[in-house]
C-alpha cells in the first residue's frame, strides 16, 4: 500500500514538473510573440487577435469539460466497428484529468495571460490615439474578463450537453497526430 502511495506521489510530482516547464516555455514564447507582434500592428487587427485569444481559451475550456463528462461506451461501440478515431476518443476520456488540465489550465491560463497583455497594449494604443486621460485599461480588462468568464460559463453547459460530440470531433482532429495502437492478434 505504501509503495502505491509513494508511486502515485512520485507520478504527481513528475506531472507537476512537466506541466510547470511546458506552461512556462509556452507562456514565455506566446507572450513574447504576441506582445511584440501586437505592438507593431494597428489597433483593429490587435482587437481581432485579442478576441481570437479569448475564443481559443473558451474552446479549450469546453474541450476540457467535455472530456471529463463524456462516457466511453459510445466510443467502444465505434471502436468495435473499427471506426477511425474511436480508440483516440477512448484514450482522451481515460486520460481526462490530464487532457482537462492541459486544455483548461495550461492553454486556458496562457490565453488568460495573453489576453491581459494584449488588452494592456490595446489600452495604450487607444490612450495614445485618442488622447484619453482616463485609465481605460481598467475598462478593457473588465471587458476581457467578462467575455472570458461569460464565454466559459456558456461553454461549460454546452460541453456537458454535447460532450460525446465534442470528444468525437477532437479525436478526429488529433487522430492524424496520434498513432492508435493496434490490438494484438491472438496467437
């Protein structure tokens, strides 16, 4: 029993370190690229990029929720009929805590950081362009937070009601990048 707890504890520590490193590198990379790029483009495209980042965060949150609530049963039936992507869907559901962590936490939080950085740059652009003395960053930050939280709230309900369909779509998208193991034939 103690060995199992120690093994589980070591797996959790390993997972924490992996997620920490991946998140740090991705966040650093995307923050640098987006804020550098946003500085050099006009305000309207910057706003569209901000909306796209918010949408990506919401979409990945939806996927994270869908994977945690979807059932394997319908995908087992598809896998028995050898329908492409069914095994990938089962694997997603069986690893739902990891998938949800990556989708909702890693990608979702990176999108949150990016949207905050991009909104700050847009606020500076608006302040400079229209000579506004009011600290508009507060309004823009509140609007971005409201869009993000509101979008995720709507998305959670959608993810719960359409979890099987969402997992199926995701499995079809990632299938080309994920090699399904072939079942061993009986000897």
